[in-house]
């Protein structure tokens, strides 16, 4: 599992570690790891010896890491030039090391000629706001030749703690980060600026708190959480999902939500709503009921909302499901129709799955605010509704009310931006809730498999929601492989 920590926690851990190791040890470790990644990138396009490296160096320790790494590359025969954004504040030891290794140091860019690698060491994790005008101009000119850009710790100009980008920022092809991941490296829009991530171990792990601020599941984590039926399993032990979705206008939403639930491993699906004919035509194994959801029969979890529309019957269905004593997932139209007090009053788990526009409506904010500050938005929603919230989007986040780390899904793909994709995710997550997973685990695993299925079914080409649903079992097998 990938863990990410806030700047304050990283700083505290660094201070604790520096008190136990020789002076300068952390910077030497960081610079050595940075130099290795620089060398790997240079070798992909040629070789280290004779290559040309441009360092963009700010003040402070981040600039020191960059200068020492540049010195290591210069000793291997690379031509290294450092442009100092604040010459009077550049790290003196790093500057001296680079000069001693044969590198050059200047205070202006000038004619840079051919460059094989640009290293962004302008600001570190303590930077706030976007790049200043001089730094922005420097970055623009230095990257005009389209040489690969490697960011040091995180791209300059992005917010380490939130993933926000509040002004001009470096767009890197790769980022080398030290000790632990920072939230901004995993959350859009900042994550889009980071490129491929490389974590350098500098010995910080024992000094970090046990509970991270953010975490991302990996294959092994998902495999350990996925429910696998035993020889004694029957459809009830595997989990029966109730689906209250669809309408005369949107019958397809019911079909896709049921598809997600069935392909997600549900023992059975009970459908309650006006889309029964469409559901049965596609999935004859579905148990359908024409009346209220509470009258449909025994279920271990409910999914309500996709394609319900705005009728009074739809509002009644949402209220009926929220009154149940089993886990409930609310999506799409259900988010508009649900009563906030009824959600907060529930004793069984509730999972809300809004996209940015729906989250903005629930928070009384602008969509742009949610998209720019996804981490704060998902935390606020979880606290306000006393629920687990899966915020869909370019980075899907899962937050639970209480003192638990927010989870970020690493398998998202832009091909999921298609009609009905969210309906499939709702059914899939509902099947995991019915199987007995904790709501935070169900939402996290559901998002992970959903993204994996989309990648598998698209293979770089357009994909429809039904294709994603049908690829879920293959994604399941991939995780267990």
C-alpha cells in the first residue's frame, strides 16, 4: 500500500531522524537516489557520459538535493549546468560540490542549447501558491526544447498537502520524492503534473506516524480484501444486493447497475423499479419486484439512485431504502432525492458516490471548487453526512467519517468518462457491501476493480459502460493472478 503524509508530518519525521544521524546524511541519501533516477532517464535516450543536464535550482534543502545530484552526474561525465533562481540563498555545500565536479553555475538561463534532461529543484514541499513570474518564465524557456523534465520531491508550484494547483506549475515527466509520498503526488490536478513517481528511501519510515493522511491500495491489498466463496457458500452467504434504479426514461441505468452487481460477485440481485422488463431481458437470473424496495425480499445491501429521475415514486424509493437496516449506497438521482437528516440518522453504513457536480450541490459550492480541492471536498462530505463518500473523477477518493486515512484510487482512466460508467460502479460496490466488506473497503475495492476493468476493456480505445461491466471478472482474475 502506498502511504502519503502531510508536510507537517514529514517535517517532524525529518527532524527526528536528523537528530539521530550525522549532519547532512539525509541530503546525501536524497541526492544519491535522485542521481540514480536521473541516470536511468538519461540512459533511456542515450547515455550519461556526454549528456547535457540543466538544473533549475531554488533556495533551501530541495535546491541542495538537486545540486549534489548534479555533482554526481558531472563526475560520471555529464555536462551539468545549474541556473540559480536565488543565487544568494543557494545551498553553499551543494554549489561547491557541483563546481568541484566540473559543473557550471549561473544566475540566468541564457542560451541553453541542446538539453537531454531538465531537473526541477525550484521549490520543495514547503512551497505555497504557483510559480512566481520569474520562475515561470525560467521553466517555460528551459522546457521549450521538450527535454524530459524530472521534478525533485514534487513539481514546483503544486500544493503538497492538497493536490491543488493555484497558479503556474511545472509539468514533469517524472518525480523523485523522498521518504514518503505526499498527498499532492496522488491527487489531481497536482498528480497530473507529477508524471511517473519514484520513491527514494532515506530512512524516514520509522519516524512517521502509524496512520497516514492518504493511502492507495495496490494489487496485494485488493486481493486480500476480495471476498472468495467457500465450499459452504450459497447465494445468501455470497450476498444479495437490492437495486432500486432506472425509470421509464432511463431503463438502461437499471440494467447497468444490475450488471455491475452480478459481475461483481453478488450471490443474487433483487431489482425493484420500473425497469424490470429491460433487466430481465438482459439478466434473466435477476429477482424482480414491481413494488416498494422494502417489499422486494431479503438483501444484505441496497443500491439506490441511478436513473431514478424526479418522480414522487423515485423519492419514495430513496426514502424507503434509507429506512432499511442494511448498508446502502446512494448514487446519481438518489443524491438529489435523499433527505440529509435521514442519512445522518442511519445506524447501518451509508456510502455516497457523487461526481464533482453532485458533490458541489451537496456542499453548496461551485463545481470548480470541488475539482480544484478534491481532498477537502471529500473529507467535508464524509463529515457532514456521517457517511463513507466515494468522490468520482480524475482522481477517485474515498473518505470515511472519523479519523481514518483518505484513500485514493490508482487505477482510474479517462475512458471511464462515459455514460453509465457510474451505474456499473454502484452495482459493483453494492455487491461488495453485500458480501460483508467494510464500506470504506467496499468503495475502495470497487473503484480499483472498476478502473482496472476499464483499462482492460479499452486497451487505449473507446469503451462503453457495458464493456466495463463485462470486464470486471477479468479484472478480478488479474488481481488474484
